[in-house]
C-alpha cells in the first residue's frame, strides 16, 4: 500500500492521518478538506469562540510544522468516489488515486425552508453569528438539544434576549430522560431564556420564523440547531452502503480498502451489540485512530464506550455510554431540583450509560468501567 487518502480534515481525519504515520506508514498520505482552514477543534465553536473568550487560532489542532508530513488538499470538497479505479473526485475537477481510503467527512446541519439562518458547524459560521450577538439582540434558537442549549447560554451571557423553540415536550428527554431534560429546561429558564416546548417551526421568514400553526415570531437573528445529516451525498453511486452514515463493520471497514471514522461512520459496536453513529469529539479521534490501525492490518474491533460533555452556564454535563434507546433511568445520587445529579441508564436490564450534571467527571469513572464490563446491576 503506497497511497492512502483521508477525506475529511477535522478531528477524525487528522487522528487517522497521524496514526498512520505513528504506526510506520511511510507512503503517500493525502488529507482532503472542504474548508480552507487547517484542522481545528469544533466543540469550542458553540462556547468559547461564540462568546469571544477565544480567537480561532486557539482551536487549531496542529501547527503548520506539525502538518508538514501530509499532502493537504484544503478548500476543495470530495465530490465522488470510484471504487473500480480507486480514485476520489474533487470539486476542482481533479482526482486523487488511493490504495487505502478513510472517509471522515463528518456532518452538515439540517436546514429549514426559507431565508438562510445561522448555523454553528464551522468556525466561519460561529464568527459570523458572534458579530451579531450584541446586548439587546433578539435571538431565536430553533432546537433545544445540546448545541442549541450551549448557544443559548452564550447568547444570554452576552446580553441578548433569547427565545428557544423546541418541538418536544421536554428537551432531550429521548436521550437523557425526562427528569434530567426538565432540569436542563429549568436551568435555562432560571437564566432568562424564554424556552418554549411543544413548538414546531415550519420555516424561516424574513425577520423571524413561522410556526407550524402559521404564527410568525420576529427576531433579529435566527440560529437553526435541529440536528445534523451525515455528509454522504458525494458517495452516491460509489457502491458503499449508506444508511444514516457510511455503514461499517466492527473494524470500521465499509468495503475492501475503505474505512470510515467520526460523525459520518455508522459502525457495529460489539460492546453494545448494535450499529451506532456518534457525533462526539472524543469518538471522532478514537475512531480515526482505530480505522487507521485496521487499515494497516491491526484487525481489532472498535468496541468503545462513547463519551460526551456539555457546558451550559456553570453546569457541566458528562456522560458515558449509549443513552439513546434506554428503557430505564435511575438517579443514584443528587436530585434534579438541586441541579446536581448522577443517573444511570439500562436497556434490557444491562447498564448502557451514565450521566453526571453538576458533579466532577471522576464521579462517572466507576460507571464507565461497569458499562465496559457489561454489568447488569
């Protein structure tokens, strides 16, 4: 294998490329990214970058010198994949041949009909919204998931008048359970957010949004945070199986010579016995490394305990496991009323997740090991 191509120049793609070099691969290595920026960290976009606490230089993942061992193709998207000729087609008309390929193209924000609103996926988007978040600015945020909630906390801190519109009766109940979802809603309302649940947005309109019942709410700025879609359109006709991401086996392999990693990968996690696609920073880096090692022949299943965190005001949230689809949740320490809680999640009697809010991360560590061990108690 003399030519390896990694498509996607963010956390997963960079981790894959660096792992290939660390593991002794000395051949041609091309890292393709649709943004003109070198690889950078995305979690701070909705926190430190949006608030103005950090400038973009601080979220760069590597210096130019550290990237010198890679052939970088930045500012040009991959637009097609031909497995028969082993080439990736680029948006500028070029082609890049490969012997081995890692797909790490991430996700794009879901959109709504109407005039373009704001999104928080790239550093340029975060900086554009930051310029507009002035004291007194009326902001509507559509979606009370973790991204929308983090942006709401920042906007309130900047003196904006913030309204959050969420179609579910309880924010994030499907993921963290109703008691904790209600706790998070209470935290935002206590800080001055006008959080409206059970409200569906039909479209964006000039100067605001139109709800499903036809009413219009005015705003100076509108942020759309209603989830993401895997960036797989460029793989149409390639022969790869695409089903809510690039479908992979437990080794992150999608086809002979092709692996996937990060937000775009839907792989079979043998630890939980289900296919999953995880949009978390830690998973992106770990899966990028795993895919690279397996490309080089390691043959080791990627059986991980996913981890995520969120900062909202002074409340820090940490979680291990795969909380979606749980059938029971138990609070084992603290209470939602105290905004301090440790909860565990089970499915079919097996421990599948644990979450701590308002507690130090070390409170979760024993639960991570219990999830890893597949404990039922």
